[in-house]
C-alpha cells in the first residue's frame, strides 16, 4: 500500500507491507476495504518467473 500524499509505503512494525497471492485483485480489494482511495493505493507486480523456479532441496549431510 502506498500513501498517495507522501508516496511512502505503508509499514507494519517498520517493514513495508507485502502480500503474496494468486489473486492480486482480490487481495487489493481486501487491503483497500475501509480505506479512502483518495489517500491509499495498492500496487501489484507479477512474480510468475519466481514462482516457476524450483527450489533445490537442501543437500544431505
């Protein structure tokens, strides 16, 4: 979430709010619920390539 007045990211405990989801439009609507769209906006970025990468298992000891 971005504060339109300042351009600053919304932070929770000092960290920018980040959400990973398969349904970005639904997530954005949920985040904006009860918030003034004149003040707040959400941005989404596709992470398809990251999601497609396989994470190699830890090597056996």
